[in-house]
C-alpha cells in the first residue's frame, strides 16, 4: 500500500493524528458549512470527503440521516465512533 503524501493511504494511516490536531481547528469551518447548507428536518445528507465526521455529526438531528463517504478507511473508522 502506497503512503504517498496526500494519498488515501496516507490519510488513513495518519487519521488518529489528524483527529487530534487538525480536526479541532476545522470545527468552525464545519459549523459554517452546515449552517449555509440550510438543512431541513428529515433530509438525507451525503457528506462527501467526511474525514473524521465533524460536519456529519453537526448535521445530525431533526430526523436527518447522514451518510459520510471518504476514501481513507482510517478516517471513516474515526467518523463512525
């Protein structure tokens, strides 16, 4: 498995470090993205490139179903928690 910089394998391998360092800094961005999406109750939301699932978690509620999709299995594993 190649771990070239920027590859899905590299993101998967570094998922725990990303969660501890980068993900918290991106929370304000995720909050704004979800706010601008004007989500409605009961919608199904597809979060493409979900990473550790920050925006997906913010989109939950009001009967919404959120599906997170990411090429890095390590990121998805964290998002599922």
